């Protein structure tokens, strides 16, 4: 996996990434997309979704601050993206926190074909339960439940689960946390890296979803990875998995670089800015020795 190749492609093509994201992190998501070389569009008026999305290279939908109007915008944008062959990323922020969020996620999953879904393990577990009609109730807030944290001890079980859910949902699945997992249903990329302190910055997950959308925007025009053939469904899924995994690796590297270069008085606010700056300045040399993954 050549993560830097994706950055080069994005910087050369400057794809437009349409984001319907939450108002808490919209500013930082837009800046992250700019930092990698893409162009963000943060439109969410339902009446213009067809036109806006049709001209995008990718679409990112984020459920962080849900509402009926925002859901209508997401449904319209998602359908427009599907009609135009545009990759769509779903970030089901806090999907298990309320009945409203779960219903919204169900309706999105039924109406839109997602290329990739990124969330923590608790969010992905809730989506799996929704798909199986087995939801038992609220799972708390937007953070991962302690019992769902992926560790070395639970890794084998987690990989098996993520592969199964990826198949069930028909999308590349990215489960991010202390250990990151990215699967297309056939294989799973296990990624180690980043910094624990990234969780103290609001919106790093939202930024990663936007970054993944930018990577998917250029993946459409790249050759399928070694081991897959033609432009069939399996080849497209493999390319999508590689693109999302590359985005995760770049984000992890940015977190490490920003932490190492923080000032004496640096806190979580400046650290967050440093992560965006690190992506903006990212070159191949900066990535050397920072990408750690295995395929299972």
C-alpha cells in the first residue's frame, strides 16, 4: 500500500468532496480536506443536493448532529451520488445513543449504497444490530464503550466480526481506535499507529472520514491493487479498502508528527491544528517508518 501515492493523486486532481457533517467539526473537516489537496463543499440544503453532489468526486455524510432537515439532505445527496457513481462515506457518529439516530441510520442504509463506513467499534456494532433487526437499546454517547475497545487479546475476534459486517452492509468498513481495522469483507487490514492523545481533540474521527472520502475520490481512476482482476466488484472493493486504509495511515502519521513537534505550551487545541498542518506538509519522507499494517 503506497499511502503517499494517494496524496499525490489528490494534489494533482484536487477533487471536490461534498460533506454534510456536524456543526461541531465542520470547520476542521473542511480544513483537513484542504490540507490533503482536495476541495471541500459543506452544503446541506436539501433542495440543492442533486446539483451539488453531482459535481463532486466523493460524498461524506456525518451523523454527529442529526436532524430531520439534515437527514433529508443526506438522503438526497446519497441518492444523487449513487446515480452518478460517486463514492459515499458514512460516519455514524453516536448512532447507538438514541432511537432517533438509530432510525436515521436505518433509513440511510436502506436508501443509499455506501462505499465505506467509518466509526468506532460501538458504532459499527450498532449498525450490525440494525442490519439484523436486533437492536437492544441505547449504547451511550459518541465514544466507544470500554467492552468494545479492540486490543491484541480481542483482535482475532474483532477481525472476524468486521469482515462479517462489511459483507452484510456491502461496504468497506473502517473501525478506528487503538488498533484500526479496515475490511472489504474478504480481507482486513490491521493498522497500528497514531497517538492516544488524538482522542482528546474533537473531530479527529470526522476529519478522517472526510480524508477517506478524498482518497476514494481518486481511487476510482487508479488501477486495481495486485491480486484483484479487472473492474469487477471485488476489484473495486479491494481498491476501496486500500484507499481507506491509506487514509487511516496518513491520519495516524499526522497525529504522531504533530505530537512530536508540539510546543512547550501545546495543548489539545494546538495539537488539533498541528494534525491538519502535518497532513498539509506531508511528503514521502515524513511517512517513512510510520506506516505499520498487516493484512489478515
